């Protein structure tokens, strides 16, 4: 009885979820988990092969998934992807805006000062994280507005709360993602339907390809000074595991969080709460 009660509250079975960046490290884990929980998942990624791989794995485990190639910075590509998802799986209940990332050249280092950061790299990081969240939301939320129901989960970052040293482009871009999350939550609830909720997950530190160059010495494989500093600043004293984002995601897209919108939820081992002293 108690088990059923909780299961019902967190039930996402039958939902159609579109997840951008679904071929990547964190979002592929999310896609697989959502499928295991009974959702039909559209794995959207610029890297078609990576998306196909994830969809194949889901199908091999008995889940329902489709891989769709998308460039979250190209309106036509997103429109086409959205249509493909709807044709394959039906109307989209949940959009997870996971596509994002950082670039070494938008990050200061002993070799690259703030004064010399190339505009093209800063623009690339801003566009991918910020516009790459706004544009899919514009396209997928139109149908949610018409149906009067829907759910969006953006992926923000610790660098949105307080900018991380060195990481200029990404910190600004993710701050914009958090701001957009709040903005869209209010806009959707007031202009269209209070049943359209918009939230974000802000992961703490997970060792992935986008930050490995900052956290692990390429030559020795040992943690960099920055890597050590992150662990020292994380009260739980470790990196997160991608699977540790899943509880937050399931909570946000299920009725368990039915009164929650406009929230940026930190999943960070306490990093954001720690003053350093
Ligand atoms: N790894 C971390 O510690 C961490 C921390 C906080 C936030 N995040 C965020 O989590 C999300 C996933 O990150 P990840 O670490 O899994 O990175 P990842 O690089 O493994 O995944 C990102 C995916 O986005 C795809 N992508 C890139 N450009 C695209 C485009 N124009 N159109 C469509 N897809 C595109 C990539 O092909 C890739 O599969 C990102 O938004 C990232 O900024 C990661």
C-alpha cells in the first residue's frame, strides 16, 4: 500500500519525454532511467550516432525510444526534430534541455588571459547553453501551451549561483539558463496554464568530458589543484555520479512536485551551501 502510494506519486510511465543532449554523458543516463521508469523517450543530439546508441540500448532493455538528430541552435532543425518526435511517440509531455557545454578557449588559464579570450569562443558557449535552451523551449512549449499542460527541465550549473573562477563564458551562460528558467515558469503559468511547469537541475561536479581538462592533469592523470579545490569545497568530499541526478529529475517531472515551478534545484553534495569556512 505505502509502496504503491509513493510509486503513484512519482509515476512518469506513459509520458513522452524529449531530451536534448541525450547522447551525452549525463543526459544519456537520464534518458535510460526515464525509459526504465516507463516513459517514451526521444533522444535528441547533434551527434546522431550517439543518440542512436542510447536509443538502441533503451530498446534492448525493453524501453521505448527514438533517436533524433537536432542542432539546438538551428530553428528549422528543432522544428523538424519536434515533428519527428511527435510523429514517432505522440505529443511531448516533458522537454529536458540538456544540450550544453564548455570550451577551453572561453576559460582563462596561464596561457590565455581574460584580455585575450576570443569572442568566437565566448559566443559559442553562450549560444549553446543559453540560446540552445531557449530555442527548443520556444518550439516544444508551443504545443504545451495549446494543450494547457507540460513540463520543462533545464540543466543549469553551480557556476550559475556564483561564477566559477576562470570559467567566464559558461558561468554567464548558465546564469542566463537559471534566469530563463524562472522567467519561463512565470510566463507559462500566467499566460498559458499553471499546469505547465518549468524548473532546472543544477548539477554540482561530475567528472565528464566538458570539465576533465580542468580537473585532471592530462599528463599524469592526477587531480589538478582545481580538482582538489572542488573536492575540498564539496562537503560530501567527492564528485557526483550521473545517476545521482535521477531522483531530482523524476521528482520534477512527476506529480510529486506538482506545486513546484521556477526552481533551480542544486544536486551538488553541498557545494552551493558551503561558504568555504
Ligand atoms: N558534467 C558536469 O559536471 C556538469 C555540471 C553542471 C552542468 N552540466 C550540464 O549538463 C548538461 C550535460 O552535460 P554532460 O556533462 O553530459 O556533457 P556532454 O558533452 O557529455 O553532453 C552534451 C551533449 O550535448 C550535445 N550537443 C552539443 N551541441 C549540441 C547542439 N548544438 N545541438 C544538439 N546537441 C548538442 C553533445 O553532442 C553531447 O552529446 C550540459 O548542459 C552541461 O552544461 C554538466
